[in-house]
C-alpha cells in the first residue's frame, strides 16, 4: 500500500527509517509518497546485511524532480515505490553494491540496480510489474536475471564476503556432542544451532541432551531450531514420529524450522513416492500445529528420492561435504562438514551455513511457539475443527520465493 504523508511530517516509519528520509529533493513543499512494502523490505535488508546505517540518497520524487535527474517522470520513485541507498557495515565502510544487489534479490525487491561505477550506491524498488535487475553503469535496460551470476558470486563457494555479509554460521548437535559450553560456542562466532530433539516414534527416544542444549543455547543468546531423526518406512510411522516430536517441542520457541531428518537406507528402499509421502505426512503434522516444517537430507538421495513438489515446498537443508554445494536450485541451509572444530565442543561437530533469515520470518509470522499479532491471510477454520483443540488460523507466508502454508495455533 502506498501511503501519503504531509511535507513536514516526521513520523518514524520503522526502527531505522523516518518519513523525512523519503522526502523529494526538489525543495518544494509537496506530499511524500512511500510504499509500506518498501520500508518493510529496507528493514529486512538492514538486518540481513548487519548494517550500521542505510543512507537514502533519493526516495520519493515529484515528476519534475524525476525528469531533472534523467528519469521518465512516471517511474517507481514518482510512485513512492523506490529508494536509492548506500548501506554501511559495522566497520563504518560502505558495503559493495554487488553484495547489496544480491541480498536485495534474495529479499524479493522487484527492481534492483547498481548505480555508479564505484559500486557503492544501489537502486531498490517494490514494483509489481516485471522484475528488473540492472547495472546503470552499463545501461538502463535489464542486464541480468541473476545478480549472483552477473557479479560472479556463488553461495556455494563460501567466499569471505558471503560469510560476512550474506550468511549465518551454525552447527547441529545431539547427545553425541557431549556437554557443550554454549557461551564459548557463541564467542566462536556461531550464530545458530539445530538441536536433535529425538528419533523414532516413542517418547523415550528423546535426545538425552535436548533439554540441556535448548536451555543453555537460549541462555547464551543463540537462535535454535530442531530436527527429528526418522526411522519411518510408512506414512503412518512418519505421522507417529511427528506426534512424538510435537510433544517434546511443546512449550518451547524455535527461531529456525523443525526438520524431518530422512537418511535411513530402509526408507530409501521403499521408493521415491513413499519417501515423498512420508515427508508430506511428517511436515504436515508440524504445520498443522503452527511450526515451520523443514527437510534435511543429503544432496544425492534428496535428488533421487523426492518428488518435484517436495523440492520447493519445505525449508530445505541439504548436506554435501566439500568446498561447494552442487545443487543449482535455492536452499535454506547447507551442511558443509561433519568434522568441524568449535570452541566449547569437544571433538567434531557438524558445520552449517544458512542463507535465509529464518528468525525474522518465524517471529513475524508467529510460528514455532511465537504468538503472532499479525497473521498473513487469516481465515476461519472449517467446521470440523473441535473445541478441544486450540483456536487456529490458516497462514501463508513467502520467503525468498519459498511458500509456506499451514495452521497457526492462537494461544
């Protein structure tokens, strides 16, 4: 929605942006147009890049001002959909526009362009027409469909810039990692942890360190998710595992998805259709209880034993050890090593890289134990819902092109 503000209005639109920053540079006292979606996405950009500040060099423009700087007089700035920005890191230095463009692409801005040959200033907008990715030092027409390819940046190569600006470093742990000093883990630069909640289909198979790891990781300020190691070979067994998992998760909050861990050869031997059905069954049970469901698999069996709808349906966490992940489509997390060394953990630990800002999305949508005050696309439950269950609403969210839908309990 485009909102109109008086010229002298100084409303704080969000934690980091004031309406005055979007005021036209023409100097005349006319209204300011600003799209709410633009402000929301700028806040996500601020968080994802860990900015110290974002300077808006141009926001809303009147038609005359837009033409005076080479525009058409009817473009995205005129409509209140656009901003030209310079992003600064915590070191006080401008962040390369190459990194900003790639990150803005991940967030879902409709129009993005590098502006100058110094690669410091970036145009972003929330147009609803065809996506436009450009480089104004080349021309004003579309020059790319993918900034990663255009600028030679690959998530799978784990470059220093990506590690610093575009990813989160994490680990996954279980009882096998022993007693963990989570404060040392945090000091070592770990930004999230995925905890094994348990395995199989009975409550006694809860991971013996799950409660301790959850409590101490949270106390250290480390965001957490969880995974359930599956031994299921049928849809019914997958549902049973999900119900046990839900009992163990009850009363806790998770900033990352809850993952169905499928890696047993007995499961794969049942075939692609059955494996896919088990994934749908387990993840469906989680979604019906208000959790963001995910899938963990090694890359090769994932490609061999999942049907097409699975590949874009759930939060995807793939394992492949080496210098890069050989998977061309998007993933939420990559497990890159099982032999990592982290202070605070004795012995080896699995290392992971997250490419999605799950904590922000989880909390915004009110999933995983976070009670939402703003639910997207609310709808009443069908009449079959009984009063013995918590009141629920259907929710739909989209993150980096990945759609999630399910029921969210209102506690």
